[in-house]
């Protein structure tokens, strides 16, 4: 029996996908360690008590070499952002309104899918952060949806880092890339009084998989698939009586793409936080977060995942999300970010030393 060429092509695609899924399912879980047993007063062995599971070491964001032009410290007094309204809204109405907004140093540009925040501005830091740092970038938004139209629901704007200046077409997972940023969480009184995601720190990645994009011309075929792992800061406003304001991190995402709840953030933990993501050569994404501006460590590890079941092949860029209720009158929470940086590990020196951002 002879098969048409189209049938053979689909058969090869199915075999490739099956092979990829088999690789995903073979990932081993992290080993757990238990504490050794103690001895009782009279020398009689006591029942051993298990300790908390030991974390398997993973790639810590900030490991390796700081990439030239892979970040911004916002200290140049001539730093400016050029809005080019109306903003783009390809995701909502399939319209890319060129030319897109950009910074005068060429390191930031407006996201074509959702547009850029209404305020992008170099500012003095709201409180001391990294040693030697005096300025950061304020991002906030009012009308996050389609220009001239209100949706009265949560919408988000993007501010995207121009990684092409530092890494051309992107960073291969073989180079163990990672990104780190500092973000200032203001007092809860300054937050938009809306329950849900308020700020996001994410990466743009690609892999080979079945293409799922709704408007992609090759949807359903095996090819290069885009996805955007990251973490959101989520607000949980109190009722002013029995429940206090709080926030938490939501990780995006697990093997099925679902959000995962991360560390909680109480009122006394507001201020500067350090967020980071790393991408190991096996394509896994590692998520880290810590209050303060110190370098990240394994103590700050939240989780490691293959988001959507994908293994990262290339990291194209990183970007920020700013979310708001698109009602035309309610501003988002004002977010200040500082010193986003990109790192990689030289392949010929896989044990490269960590180094912090130098000014």
C-alpha cells in the first residue's frame, strides 16, 4: 500500500513530537536528603527525624559573565523615552501602530503585541538600592488596552529590552544564560486597588514544538514556537478590617502552562526585591526571588520548570509587564526597576565565577 507524500510528512512530525515528549517524561526529580539519627541521653539510638528536603543545586541567576549592552543602569542624565502614540495593540485588534516607541539609548522599545506603558521615565530611586545607584526607571500605565477604547478589565502593557545589540539573534541555552533585575515595591497605599497581577518580569524564548499561536500561519505544525516564562507580582487587597493588604509572586508556569503560587509578600517586606531567571543547558527554567538587592543564591530558589512542557532553546530577550484595570481613570501601581542585567557562562569555562553589576 502506498501512502501520499502528505501522509508521510504528518507521520514524521508525529514521530518527532513523540520523541520530544518521551524526553520530557524522563526528567528525574530532585534527590531528597534526610538528617542522620541522634542519640538519646543514655546512648540509646532515637528515632531519626527527616529534615527538610535539600535543594538540588541549579544555575543561579547572575552566574558567569556580565554581557556588554545586556542591561541598563539608568544613570545617564540624558536618558529619555520617546512615546509614539497611538500605542500598538496587535494582541487585541491585530494592529501594529508603527513607529513604535523607544528609548534614546536604543536599549528599550515598545512591545508591538500590547503597546508600552503610558509613563516610562528615568527617576531618582525612591529609597536606597544597589550601592552606587541613584536612578532607576519608573513605569506605570493608565490606558493599557486598545487606543480610544475602554475594556473595563485587566489589560497589560509591555516594555521590551533590545537584546539584539548584545546577543544578535539571542542566547543559546548551551551558554546557560540568566537575567536579573531589581524592582521597588511601594507601600500598599500606592497600589492600584485591584486584586490580581500588577507587574511582570518575563523572558521571550523559543523552542521547537507544535505551534499553538491562534494567528500563526503554521498553527498545528511542528516548528519554532514562542513562549514567555516569568513571574508576576500579584496584589491581594485587604478589606480594611479583618484582612490586611498582601501580595505574592505567581510563577508562569508549570508543565501545563498554569500559574504557580510563589512566596508571599507582607507589608513589612515591601521595598526593593531582586528577581531572576536562569536557563540551564537542559532547557529548564529556574526562578529566583529575594527581598533586598543582594546577589541571588540557592536560598532564593523558588522552583524549576519546563513551562508548557517546553525545553528552552533560545532566550531572545526579557521584558516588563505593567497591568491595570482599563477604565480610563485608574492608574496602575507605579513600579521602579533598576539594573536589569544579562549573564552567560563561557562554554570553555563552565565554572565561571559570579560577578555583580559594575558601575
